[in-house]
């Protein structure tokens, strides 16, 4: 068994969901997403025992393209993030009635298929195809099933599509140039090229444009808040929980090993941009009255810190960044789902129109509180492990970086706890807030259980990703 089985299963799942009919589409999608999680855990077990689960075969002779999938600790960690979150995201939609549900859930599975392909691909051409494929389903999910005014939604989604697609074209141009030098798109050959300082600079810049838009980093973030707000919550979960991790993962897998000297030369500038996003996202989040927008800017601040860890280019920075990618994926999905649960009851995302939820459903308020505390990196949660490691790595580069990066914890605690106070406490809303359903409870318990377990015992994930990070650092040093 190798990783191609996972891609085949998700692709078949997307097709089967499309032809299943609207009445059972969500259940079919859930079945295939849970099956994909099972397969990924089986693959992890094989990998842990020393079995090679990678795949490589000639696909196109001219140009020389291999259908090559690299399964190492880093890519497997990101695959597990995707396959663990996908069934939870599908299950979170059980409380919604989507028009043409078979189309909707088929696109969700197809997006998971494309994102996993991106994490596994070790041939630049195959990687680029999967990278672009992931853009198609989220475009239609946000455009067709999004919230609010149709024209405003269309404008936001098209802006997102054009931004990300245009940035990716620079990356494609870089891959074409590298192919002309190496005669292949294979990762291990490309990272061994002897590129001049000028070549590395332009290669680094081309990849940076693609990744900075996807993550996003300032000043390429202008699409994010509107799309997060306009997309249906499942779409927002896919974007924030998994898709933006494609950009962060790609910095480690492709950009740094391909242009290490340029990365070192521009290191302080890029870290500065990332930390500017931390401060900007936190300050703008303070002013938000819409819960989804507050969470969107909170996410911008947190991913800025993760990006700073990536560009610290040391073991603690890269390892902390990966740990925080995973932790952020779970906690942001949980928070957006909490916002969706509130919207189902109150039909509002305006924080001032909420209140008194704790009196009606203390169970939901308690779970929401744990997610809020995890998002501000309370010790004992998985987010603390990642953020502390990243901040430590930044302090070894420059103490000023660590101090600025730490503002995400201080300001984050302020605006998240203030939001919790207004939404959960205070005067009771006139509408009745129904208790959480079974499907909603499963999603919350699974996410909280993951964050608490690995917050106390992160060793398995650290041991999984460390060898891959060491391999990357060999090319970066």
C-alpha cells in the first residue's frame, strides 16, 4: 500500500458523492472522508515501521514529468491534518441544508484530494497541478453557497481567485526556468542545483508571491477577511484550517531548499512582514463587530507568527511552525464552527446581538471557552507548544522579533476573551439557544480532545516531523 491509495479513495469519494443524490450526499461524503482518515493512519503505521509508502512513475516523457509523491514525516503530518479535519468539516455541515448538496460535498472531497496531492507531490509540475486544482472547488463553494449579497460575494471571490492564480503563475515561471537548468522537475534534483545569487533571488521572489498570497502575508492579505466572511462556514474552515497551510508547508518544502542564500539575505525583511501581520491582524481584530471577521483577522495574526517561524530557518523555528500549523488548523476550525452554531440559533454574526448563552447552554459555553483559551496559547493546549517554540526560535535570531511576535498572545487574549464575554455572558438574548446536537458535540469533543492530548504529549508529532525538518535544514544551511 502506498499514498496513491489515499488520492484514489478521495477522488472516487468525490465522484460517488456527486452521483449519490442530495438526500444522502453528506453521509456518503462523511463515509469516504472517514475512510481516508483510516487509510492515512494505516499509512502512518507502515511508515513508522520503515516501509516506503512513496510513489514514483514516469508520467510524461517530453517534458520529463514524474508522477512522484514523497511520503516523509512532514508530508504525512500535513496529510493527517487534512484527513482528520475533513470528516469533522463534513460532519459540521449536518446542521445545514445546502442546495444541490451532492455538488457541495463532492467539491469538499475533491478539494481534500487536491490539497493532499499538493502536500505529497515531489515533482514540481505535479505539485503545481495539485496546487491549482485546490483553487477550483473553493471558488465554487464560496461563490455558489456563500453568505450575504450575491454581488459582494462574487466580487470578493473573484478577487481571491485572480490574486491566487496570478501569484501562482510566477511560481510556474520559476519551475520552468529550473526545468531548463535541470531537465526535470524532481525535488531532490532541483534542490541540488548550483544557482547563482541572482538566480536564487528571482526564484525566491517568484515562490514568495505565490505563497504570500495563499498564507496570506501583508500586504497580500486584502482578499482574506471578505472571503472568510462571505464563504459558507465549511468553506471558511477549509480555507483557514487546511488550505493556507499549503503555503506555509511549501515555504519549507520548496522555497527555502531551492533558494537558501536568497532566503538568508532577505530573512529580516520577510520576518518583518510576517510580524507586521501579527500586529496588524491583532489590532484590526480588536475593532471587529462581526464574529467571523474577528476570527479571520485573528487567523491572520497567528499565521503571521507561523510564517516568521518558517523564515527563522533554524530547527526550533521550522519545528515550531509545523506544530503550530497543525494546532492552528484544529483550533480555527473549532472556532469557526462555534460561530456557525451560534448563527444557527440566533441568525446573526454580530457580537453585540449575542449574549447570555452560558445561562442557556453551559456545555456549549464551556467547549467554546476551551477553544478560546487554546487560541491564545494557554499552557496545556497544543497551541502553546507551537507558539512557545516559534517565539523561542525568534529570540535566538533577534529578541525584538520575539517581543513583537508575543503581541499575538497578549492582544489575542484581550480580544478573544472580550468576545467571549459579550457572546456568552451578559444579558440573555430573547431567542432560545438550543443545546448542542450529537453531530455538533462530536466535532467539538474531537477537536478539544486533540488539542488537549497533544498539548500535554506532543512527542509523537515532534518525532514524526523532526527527521524531515533536519533534511530540509541540510539544504538551507
